[in-house]
């Protein structure tokens, strides 16, 4: 149990550091994420805003896409850090759900204080996942 707590603390601290790389000149709301995979690797992400707002990318999805582009498909937990411990947006929740509803989500403030801990399934109840797609006959 101590090891898990230490891992959570370390993951949150990595997200705190990742947040420093955010490019958020429009919202002034930097976000950092650290994703821990089943293979024991950690992938970091920071939000990257754009003057054309719809093409902005959230920190959580940056970390997930980095991991997936390196061949990862199974995630254990993700730490998300914002100034006020804001929760992942709907798009990030959906992308997380694609890779498993049991992934642990750690939501922390900018000082690294864990504010909430829940699974992706709890964060996105009744998620639409690959099993919901009709398979060709």
C-alpha cells in the first residue's frame, strides 16, 4: 500500500512539473498530466492552446497520444494538475475511456495536493466504448 501511495505522489509531482510546459496564453489555465502505463513507463503532457480555439489540445490527451504513439495501450493511472484541481474535460474523459474504464484518475491542485481520486468509469458513467460498436457480420 505504501508503494502505491508513493507512486501516486511521484506521478502527481511529475504532472506538476509537466504543467510548467503548458502553452496557455488565452485561457491562462495551464494543465499538466502524467500517465503511468501497465509497462511501467510514464508519459507527460501539457495543454497546448491555439488562437483557433478548437484545435487546442488538452494535457491529458497529449500524454495519452504520446503513449499510444509509442505502442502503449494499457494505462494504470493518470495524474492531472491544475491551479484549482479542475476535472478532465469531456473529450479527455472519452479518450481515456477508449483505453479502459478502470484507469485511476488522480486530480490535484498546483501544489500537488491530491483532491480527488476516481476511475475513468466513475468519471464517465455509461461511457461509449469500442464494445458499443456494432461488429460487421
